[in-house]
């Protein structure tokens, strides 16, 4: 007889939150279904219903773990690209409102994000956080280039590099 293993989210809730009150959680889920490019593509080809279902399940799982972290006295943060249509998901909007989350815009160039030629990249993120302190820290990471400055384009080989957080952003999130 085979035993059923507990789900990942149940393990996280138990080990990281119930066994460690005050644990904070950060989420950054794949935004492939919700990106601006996908909106353009969906005009031609509708999204696969299974992919949509999977993406919504990931979001629901994050919210469940996040609620447990908040109940245990921890903080929660979450990030997606600023103009990602996922921000309009009802369950995420309810979570944000229910927990009075702070919304903060962050720009990649302010975090030292560059392409392979060293040119600044204006990756536009949006973070929500339950921590006022974290929101204040993140709010300082906005583009300071003069109006009309031409940032490097996010395309081709540059795109993959924008999936990772620059070190300055990581330090800001963790401090």
C-alpha cells in the first residue's frame, strides 16, 4: 500500500509557518499566461484552458500559504510585471484588499539591470507587500533617468536575463 505524501503547500504551511511563527513568504509566479505578449497572441490563438487552470491553481496555492504566513505573524510579498493582466484576477484582488497590502512599482534600471552590452534595462515590476517597511524600501527603486531616456529593449537574449532579480533588488527585499 502506497502512502500519499502531503502537498507542497501543506508542507510549507506546517514546517515554515506553524513550526516557525513569523516566517515571511515571497511569491513570483510564472506570468506567461498573463503577459502583454500573451494578450497579443490570444487575439490569434485563445489560451489553453488547462494552462489557465494550472496558473490559477498556482495563484490559489500561493494565497493559501500567504494567508497562513500572515496569520502566523509573518509578512508576505508578491511580484509580477507591472502591466501583467494577472493583477486583475479576482482572488488576488480580494487577497490584496483583505490584507491591506501596499503596492509598489520598481524599475529594473534602478536596481542595476542591464543587457549584455551594459545598457540599462527598464524592467517594470509591481510588488505587493504586507510590510510598510519593505514597501518604503522598494519605493526607492524607480528609474531616475531623464525624461525621454532610451533604455535597452527587452527582447531576444535580453528577455531571459530579466527573469532574475538583480542583486540590489534582492538586498532591498531581504533588508
